C-alpha cells in the first residue's frame, strides 16, 4: 500500500532525493557572526578578520540566501562604531572578501548552465505538478514492476542481502550466484 501512495507524493520524492544544505548554511552563518563579534572586540586581529570573511563566504556558497547575515553584521558594526562605522574601510574589505568567492562561483555556474545541457540554472524549473494521467501511469508502473513476479526477485534479494546485490550485478540471477 505504501508503494502505491509514495509515487503520488512527488514533493516527498523530490525532497528525499536531494541534498538539503540548511544545516550547513545555518552553521556557517552563525560562526561568522561569532567571529565578527570577537573581531570587533579586538579590532586589529587579522586572523579573526580572515576567518570571519571565509566563513561568511562559505555560508553564501552553500546557500545564496545566507547573504542576509550581512544585516546582523551591520547591526553589530553600528552598535560598536555608530552610523559612521558602516563606511569604515575594514567593513568594505570584509564585504569584498566575503562576496568575491561566491560571486565568482555563481557567475561561473551560470555561464556553465547556459552553455551546456540542460541549459538552465539549478532550481530554475522549480517543482512541477503533473497531470493526473502521469501519476496514474507512474502508479501502474510501480504496481507492475514492484508487485509482479518480475519485480519480486529483486525485492527479495534486496531484503536478504542489500550490500551484495548493489555491488555485484544488476540482474538478480548473477547477484544471487555472486553472494554464495
């Protein structure tokens, strides 16, 4: 029954088969805030400055919307130096060093996306809702392959020996012979 319901939920299939960078992005967004706070306490410390720039750059590389961490960073600088602190050279250098890597990477990724198949930037197509007939064809295929005699030997082998069936062969008879 679950095999029949699962194909009808395309969002769960899409989400379960893709890398979700939320935790990495969140972690890499918190670290630069901490490092910038420490750098504001000990302003001439170049190590903290470079570390904050690198972690900010990594956070934006992992997930571009992480660029919003610039807002709390501006608030931190405003709290330390006032309104004039936003125009300090160190802050401009921080912005340039933090944004140059992601800007270069995403520019390169875009140029590749327009030059090679499938000719679109990742995520540009979005999630597409198909017509009912498409889901019915998918359901028939799952039932035919997953519940028929043709599909059952693969299912049994996967349940009995999952690691050996994946590594040895794609046909059930060869993979069964290889595990003995």
